[in-house]
C-alpha cells in the first residue's frame, strides 16, 4: 500500500487566540488570511490535494442571532475565564454577520471549502474548546461538540467526522464523548518528548526540530494507527510559516519537510502536515510560494513512488 500525505488545517480566524490577540491591530493580518484561503484551495485542486479543514463552530454562523441560538446552555467553566470566548459575544465584540465582521464569521469561506474537490470539513470544536484546562467538564465538552454538529448540519448539511483539539490539547478521556457525537478520527500530537511535556524548553526543541532531525523521523505506519472506534492520527510536522527573521533558515525548513515526505513515500508510511490558515496572514506571498513548492514536491513523489494524498476521514477508509 503506497504512503499517504495527510494535510489538516486548524481554521479559526480570531477565535484561535482571542484572549491574546488585539483585533484592532490585527485586522490586516486576518484580511490577508481570508484572501489567502481561496488561493490555497485553488492550489489544492491544482495539485490533487485532499485535506481536512478543522473549523471552529462559531465560524459557521450566518449572523449573531443564529450564533446565539446554537450556543450550548452549559458553557465551559474554565478556571481562567479569559479562555471562554463567549465573553466576546456577551461583551458586544462580535458583529452582526460576515459582511460586518469577517473575523468571527466565515460561512462564505466554508462554502468555498465544500465546493472544492476532495476537501473535508472537520471540527475544531464549537467554541475553540480547551479540553485540558482546569475547571471545564466532560459534560460541557459534550454540549460543545453537539453544538458544532448541529450548526454544521443546519447550515451546510454536513456531519463532522474529524476532530482536531484546539491548541493540541489532546484528551484521551474525551474520545468516547467524541465518538458519541459522530467523530470517527482525531489528530494527536507527534510521539516525541517535546510534544508531550509542559517543559519550557519544549517550544525551543520543536523549533529546532524544524531545521535538524533531533526527533528522528515523524512519519508513521498507517497500518498500526490505534483505532478503538476512533482512529488516532499522529501529526508529523507543523508547517512553520515563513517570516522575514527566519529567511536565512527557510531552506533548512523546506529540506526538513521534503526529506520527511520522501522517507514516507519511499517506505509506504504516512506523513501528516498541519497549520492554521492565519499562519499565512503575514508574508502571505512568500508563504503561498513556500506551500506551492511543497505541493509540487508531493506530485514528484506521487510520480516516483505512488505517494497518495488523503484527508483525515479518508485515512479511516
């Protein structure tokens, strides 16, 4: 069986870190993000890429009235209340609809995803729900997932089958809940120490690993992925975006990804690349060129080794 190239994107806009990001200073960033998404979709179609767009449920809403209607009654009771993005709605920081507020609504972009061949709409939970934060409960997570499924069905007649935990806060105890609400597969973190620790040096190690193989290969055996009713798919590599300050090492980052892709293709293994669409909000043109070079290399490996492209749900089949 040939190797597989899996791509998943965590589609959030401002909901991705609303407690950290000052929207007034970042409107241009998210405007560029929105403009880049149709370009990425065109690239995916051009190069035959199958991908999963794990999308925050808030973005599905057509307007504020509908957003409020679909919000669960039992909101997350985080010990850190700033992590509950319902605050933005309650405090009047969310506009009326996508034309008024393109940073908190995205039904037109979701429709473009659905209109593009081989794209899967997955879930990033309804409210960018943090599954490992103190104070929240399993019952609240269940209501969150139910809300995500309900709004996806109501507005786009879609059942969400793939889940990506926000901020990669993988919680194995919540898998049964996810399964109850239609989830068939979940992205997990790479099985290396610096993705499974809260150590302060972990982010530094992750950054260095984009340049040098300190973790060894992050490809995986597609036949031995754990499946207890939900297929657990390990991420391989975060597509660290191009930035001007990292320009000098951009070639090293590219070579690292290409070498991992080649290893997966040659050895019939899986390679799972992920990023956020907003990672292209700065240096957008450079990041789009960066992505296209990777997709062109995928096509080369497809010709040489039969390397295939798959969304997360397609890996279940």
